[in-house]
C-alpha cells in the first residue's frame, strides 16, 4: 500500500520555514472556579498567547489599530440544567503576532510561483533575504480583494482569498470534555472554525468546500490551496484568518523545536487540546490514514482500474466493507484548476475520497481515526497536528492534518463549531 503523504512544491513556504522568534505569552487570569475539576492540560492552562497591549501595524478595525493574539482566557461556570458546568471563555481578534525572517529559499520559491507574473505587481516579491516581515506587511502580491483596501493587509496575501478582519471571537471550551460513545452519532468536522490556536487564530479542517465530479470528490485544502496562503501557511475566509495545517510561525511562538513532545498548539471545539507534530524527541506522531490504491481490488479498497477514480469506499473507516461505483473523478495525475485559477495535478491523495483509515496497519501509526490518542501519563486524550517526511527529506502535512475527520468529544450548545454540514460544509464525508 502507498505511504500516506503528499509532496508539494510549495510546502516549504507554507509554514515549514523559519519564522522570527519572540514569545508573547503571559500568565492566564482565571475567575474563581473552586468547584470545577481542572485537568492539568485543559483549555485554561497557561497555554494561550495573551496580548501584551500590542497592536497590528497593518490590520485595522473600524476604530483603529487591531489588538493581536488573545485578549481574554478565563474559567467561567454556566448554569446548565441546574448544574454548574465549567468552560474556558476566550476572546480574540483572530489577528496573530507573526514576524517572519525571510530566507533566500523563501524568496526563490515565491518568485517561482506558476503565476508569479500576475500574482505579484512587478512579477516578483518585494521581500528580500533577512528581512523581517510582520503579519500583513506588503511583500508585493497583487492582492486587492475583499477587505484589503479597507482593513489593511493588501500585498501580504496572494490573489484569491480576501484579507483578514478583526473577528472579535468569543469561544467556550469545556473544561472536562465528554466523549462521543460507541453507538452514538458521530460529529464530523465541517467548514469554518473547528477550534482555536493558542494565539486566537482559527483552526479549519481538511476541506476547502470545493469538489469535482458532481460533488463526489472533495478537495483537500492544504493541497488545492497551496498557492492561496501566506508565508505562515494561513489565509482568511470571510475575514476569518485560519490554518488548515502545521505552521512553523506558531511553532516558534510556543517553542516547539522537536526536542521533546510538542506543546499545545490549540484546542478543538470539543475541549480536547491539539498538540504539535512531535510525539517525543525527533519523533513525529503518525497518522493512521492511508492513501488508497485504485488499482487494487475492492477488498483492498481499490476500483481495479489503474489510474482511474471510478469508485468510493462504502465506509472509509472500514475498508473491508468494499466500494461502490460512482461517476469517475479526475484520473490520477490529471490536471485540475483550483478556485484561484492555478493548475495542479490531481495525484493520488488530492481528494478526501483518496484516503481510508488503516489504523495499526500503518507502520508506526500512533493516532486513532480522529487523529488523536491517549497514551501519555497526565496528558489525557489529545489531538496531534500531523506531518510526514517526503522522499526529499522535507516535512510535509499529512492527512487529516489537525482534528478529525470527526470530533472525539461532544460539542456543547455554545460551541464555536457544529457537526458536519450544519457547520457550513457541503455534503459531509460518507461514514
């Protein structure tokens, strides 16, 4: 079977390059919550990157400068059915404090974009080696889209997505997450926010909301949007700046250099923490998801049609249930056009439907079908951001990238997210 990875030319730019140092963390103030049981790594622990009265130099609100990082993180008790339920209440503008030191390789890769002549106002980036670029600073993109002319950021984002705006996020994370039990209906991660990073930026799932072939083949955002993100691997949707996958910019802020188990990068909407990519020193947490072999027979999840996408899995969580014939998707390697007008090869692994959960049969796999596990003393259940090593030695994002495709825990009624299609997604993945 094929190893579950997608090697992309642009991934060194998409957040796997070095960013500037500078940790703005401060202690978290919490309200009195003596009656709430607080696990050591729950959402109110001192992981949130608190604003230290810094404001963005390039992103503005209607009233002036926009605060960066997280403004409030505190425990609150809410009366639910005559019970005090503990949540961590978080307020954030959604604007991060990212300072990126430009390298020679980054300049080269920016200028080697397929549409560099039109993506940049002068055909190439303004950024130069050793320049420190602040979040939203103009590096020469022709990015006069939604929000850019009124709220700032013009020239920092490539053509396609709009510029981010102050979001004034208000999020509640359960202090004690409650699992979805066997037999209960699963909760698929939909489009839009499925959690928050510790700097207040949104976490989005694997999808970009686009599909091929009569809504049968759903594209993966980290692949299809590889030319649509900034030098920290993020971009905005309706003004909401977010990450679909690992970003070195946040890794630097939380001090993750791979020398130990990664620290917490964020929290899922169900309350469980999202850790970075490292399971232990220089050891990556391994996704249990595999890329299908379409040339294999149905018992192995294939269509018995080499190079053709002519069937989908009955259940991507149980390949033994076989496949069903559908209208063909793009052939393996066929060129497709993305929403931003870039042409990419739809290699095996381009679509959600190209994957299945193989679990322990994946060499070194440590993560369950939700991309998490509970194998460390004191940490409890947690998700991992997933990377894998490509043949060229570079680390690249590995499906399902962050959280999912399903949440491990139940979503509260006041959650920032919703299950599946109700969360803003097109028809959800088959289960």
